[in-house]
C-alpha cells in the first residue's frame, strides 16, 4: 500500500498544529468526518470525549454547525461529514502546572481509559 495521508485524515493534526504555533485567528470553520468533529466537540462524560477534545477545547469553543450527509457527495463516501466551527477563547482556563506538562498529562490520561 501507499504511504499517503489525505487531508481529511490530517485535519485534526492540522488544527492541533495551528494551536501549537499560535497562529492569530479567531475562528476556523472546516468540514471533516463527522466522527472526528464529534470528538472535537465532545463533552466530558461522553464516549467521544478524549485527549483531542481536551486539547482543542482548552483553547477553542468547538461547535458542530451542521451535518453533511454522505448522500450529497459523488462518489459517495462511507461516512457523513460535519461542518465544525472552532472559536478561539478570549482566555485559556487556568491550569495548575505549566502548559507543556498539562498537554502531555492529558494525552497520557486518555491512553488507558476504560470505555
């Protein structure tokens, strides 16, 4: 198989990169696979909530604007898409440790969680 990474696979990585390099923007509106958008906008206590949710929501308010059904595309993909709006927060929440450690800790916490 080819070692390729399509844009839809890379969107969460791209969003995280924008946050890490501190690009100056207020809002990002993108279309991505619905399951990834669900993870970005997930609330605590839900099955979709994980390290990606925490990392994005630490700096952004994530809201799914609407669902784009797979039936509107030609050729039809296997999954639905979603338009998600990511709005930068005016202020990040306070964390009791330095930010790089906080981000590493969040990743570690969700690596071994029980479903």
